[in-house]
C-alpha cells in the first residue's frame, strides 16, 4: 500500500503535503546555464536572499530538466506546480477537500509543500497564469518570503532552504505576466538549442536502444532545423524516434524499412510541412515580415491611394527620397 501523505500543522490548521517529484533525469551539456541557475539560489550573507529566475526557451528544450538537475546538485526535493490559464490562487496555495468523514481537509499545493519542507519548486509554464494568481505569490517572491491562504486563514512563511524558479515558453502566453511580478522573477536565463554532440548524447540517453543510423538521421534533421531558427526541439526528436522504432518493430514478418518508418514518423509527429525545412523557414519568415502596419484614424475614412489621406504627404516624401 502507498504511504500516507505527510501532514504538518501551521497556525492550528493541519495541512496534507504533496509528494516531491522523483523522476530521474540527467542534464546533458550546457553546463554554463546549470551553473547560472545554481548561482541564483546561493545565499552569501545573512542579509542576502535567493533569487527566483525565469527559465526561458521553446517547448521541449529541457527547462524543467534543468531545474531537476539543479535540485539534485543541491540535494533538495523537487516539487513541480503546473500552471494553466485556469490556475486559481487556492490551486497555488491550499485547496479545501471534502474528506470521507465529512469534514474539510486542507491540501497543500506542490509550491506550499516546497515552502514548508525547504524544497525547490518549479512553477512550470508560468506565462499561462492569470494576474490574480500571480498576485497571490508577490510576497513570496520578494523579501517577505511568505504566502497567505485565504481559504485556510493562515500565513505560511518560507523555510530558509526554499528555492523557486519559473519556466516560460517563448510563445504567445494566455495572459501577460504583470511587470511587478516580472521584476521579482530575475534574472532571465535563456536556454538555447544543444550543439550536435550534446543533442546526440541527449537522444542516446533517452533511447539507448535506437540504431545509430536512426539517431544520425534525427540529429541531422534537428541541427538543420536549429540552423534555420525553427523550434523543433530534442523532445520532438525523441518522440519522432520512438514512433519510428515502434513502427519498424510492429510486424516482424513484414518490417517497415528504416527510411520509410522515419519519414512516416516525421510527418505524423511534426506534420507534413516538416519534410521541407527550408520551405517551412521561408514561410515563417514571410509570416513574420508580412504583417500589416497598424491602422491609423485616416484609414477609416480614406482609401490607401487617396491623395487626401493624412499619410499621403509622407508617402510622397518617401518616393522623392527614393528618386533622389
């Protein structure tokens, strides 16, 4: 039978703690960013306090794995709080649950469990969360280092060993993180794509049973995508390889060939457009460069070519400059 969840009492309220994440993950390559994260969590003086950095990068690049590695170096338990657009303050702090006895039981989130036990918490996908939820964490992320639970009616001070970081993807977030929160989430540590040697080592670590030819095909593809500034990540490569290997092993009597299995995996995992990376990169550049200029008030009343348009004089000046 699984062991019962640990309980602690704060301000006369008994809290059921979440369990730490015990996933075993190695961090491969990019030692500098690991050292930077560990530096953020140092305390060098009694008056000093740790930083809570942002880990920024495209999906699948290893932001959470980086935090796992840093927690392992520090020999601290790791807790992961998954943030979404629906995350409420009580989801981040304490959630009331109706127990079998009919009484209310208070369950501490992974974040609060880390706060109480002196663990490390990753707020994963932090730029998915709304401002109300972020506001509930403001006192935790500055010199006060506590959270307040309105639901349980208690204030929870952070253990001296508590550390935190926030992962954010480089894409459109559901909500814009307010500036007063961003000023508390410093510094920003940006993860780049791995080089060829590191990417091969990452794929080998996750797929030690993959054939060298399949590994080479996938790494070649990923490195070309990185060079073209396309956001295909090591996670994409891992998923692509897993599917290709499964398809090749599916029917031993009539096995699917390596190239056919890999191409099918590419299209199924990443989409048909991934078969031509250069064309995909051109389309991406056109999409970024072909955005229309913002409309002004004159655009509501005049057509673009109308000489009475308020911007007509500027257009003529531009043409004169070109002729000159």
